[in-house]
C-alpha cells in the first residue's frame, strides 16, 4: 500500500523553496502520539516549491496499520536536504486510507458460483524430447568370425644402452723429436718497454713512441707516471670519451695542469660528490682557476676561481657570482609559462634561527594579464611576514611598480627633512620636519599637500 503526499516547501519567511533538494521525515502515529510507521524521503521541489512523495514507497507498511483507531501523519522537514529536521506539525488521516481496510476484511466471504467454460485455447507447441529409456538386456554372443589378414611389420625399437667403457690401455713409447722449425719474424728487443711496429716493409723492434713498462703506458714519453701518459696533443673524432675514477686530493710529483674525469665514488675528501659526476679540477699544488674559452678569436668567457667565485665577462670576480657585459641587460631570467600575476623572480635567502635555508625576500617581474594588448609588466617586492617558517610569496608583496603607478602595502614612511631638497624637479615630494606637512614641487615652488 502507498499513499500519495503532496505539499509546498517554504522557508521561515513563507517564500517557496524553488528547485531545492529537501528531506522529509514522515511518521504515522496513533491518537496518543505513538509512532507506528516512519520513513525518510529525499526529493526536489519544482519552481513553485511543490513536491510529491509516496508514503510506503521506501518501506512496506504493517498489514494491521489501519485496523484499530484514528491515525495521524506527523511531518518533519530539513530544507537543506540534510538530517536536521524541523517539526511541521501533525494532521489526521480521514476516511480515504481507512477505506482500504474494512472491518470484515479479516473474514473471507462465501465461495462464488463456478463460471462458464471458456473457449478452447490454441494448440500448444511440441514439448522438448524426453530422456532416453534404459538400455535393454544384452543378446547372446554371435559365432566367431574368420581369421583376419596379417598386419604390417612394426617400426624398429630404440637403440639399447651403450655398454661400459673398457680399461685404459698402457702408454705407448715416446716418439722421435721433430725437426727444428724456421726462425721467426721478430727477434728480441734491446730496451725494456719499447713496442714493436710495422713500418710498411719490416718490423721495427726498438721504438719508444708507444712505451709499455708492464704497468703504465706512455705515448711520446718513456716515463709514464699514470696508467696512460701522453706528451703532446690529442684529437678524438667521431667517438666518445668515458672517464671514471675516485676524487683526487693528491697528484703524482711533477703533474701540473687540470683534470677532467668522472667520479666513481665520493670517498672522504669530497663527501658532497656522488658517483657519475663530470669533474673539472685544477691540480692542488698549483691552486689554479678553471677558464672557459670560446670564440673565433679565443678569449675567456667565464672564470671559476680557486676561491669559488664565478665571473662571467670578468676574470676577477669579487663575489660568488660577478657578471660584466657591455650589452643592455647583464642578466636575463625567463619563466617558460605565461601566467597572470606571475613571472621571473630573484629569491633572497638567509639561514633562520634554526639554521634552515629560508627565503626572507624576493624581487619578481611579471605581467598583469596574459591577453594580447593587455600584457602590462610590473615589478614586485616581497618581504617575509616574520614568522621565520613560511617562505616569502606573492601574498607578502609590499610594493608593486607598473607603468601607471607605485602601489605600497600598508604604510609609506618618508624620512622628515628640515629643509627642502636643492635643485628640485617638478613632482618631487618630501616631508617637512618643521611644518609636519607633506610638500610637492609644482615646477615653481613647494606646495603643502594639505
């Protein structure tokens, strides 16, 4: 059994709740207020606040719900669609629901008369094949038939296992010594370490161009100090140069210059390096710089000093990074995404009270919008909020410069002056310490701002 229930949901001001999801708690009670049945409905109102639900569509009503006494509908509603209900009151059910339950409904009526014979129906389809019956009793065996022809010869069977190996026979007598062979092409050299080579007509035995003393190899030297020592220039075309070795802290006596090698392990001398790095290193006994030279007319473009300073365009960097250039811009920073109010920045970091690397300030250049013809630039100055924990970000912006104006966050402090600035230009501003007024130069005279 289901009972249609329709209503209009309104707010506390009496206005309809239009197109809104609400929750209804509907309970059927007896005259004493005892709950006999309840269920919760979630429904959505229309543009007039009207809703329709069916009581009994969520849960089945008890069969004896209407059998004894008056019944009342108790309505609660949450206008937000939740479960915090507001009591909307109780209304008595009238006769319509009770008509579904008559006093005599529990007592069946008398058997009605047999109806007339209906017309014969159509022939039904043939049913499926029934199961097969049980096998009958076997008959008697027939007489033996005549002898069949002889079958074909079968294939040869597999090879049998090999028998055990017999005992080893006695050793035969020593044969005669053969004839001496001809003299070989190479004879013994005269100097240790020299390497033989073919000059096009004969083998040259004693040549020191490629020297091998059994440990180190020298090219152009007979005193190789390392695994490979080369005296002269090296050209490598069309190949790769693989290097791997430990970090160097000492060098063989007499070795001067710089090293280029790949780190194999960090060791203890330089624990900040890991395996696989490419290392350019000056020999420690000379304490030299590392220079980067390019150009059709070779010149030094970058210098890494032995103290750790890096110079670009200068050979005498005075700080960890020094840049000198005759061009209009010495340093260019580019952000590869075009995002409104974001751009390229410079982070200014210090160690905070817990020795943590912390960004206390930043300078950033960005754009106000990324739409054509509105891409106006700005320069932003950001300062940390002072908690020593949160890195500075755009939320800490204290000043912004654009082509139209300068924007300051909070307070602008101008140091007071007792006298006006000399040789002012139109638009100059200062705070007068005598009159306690802000003054601006109009091109002719100083004017008070109030």
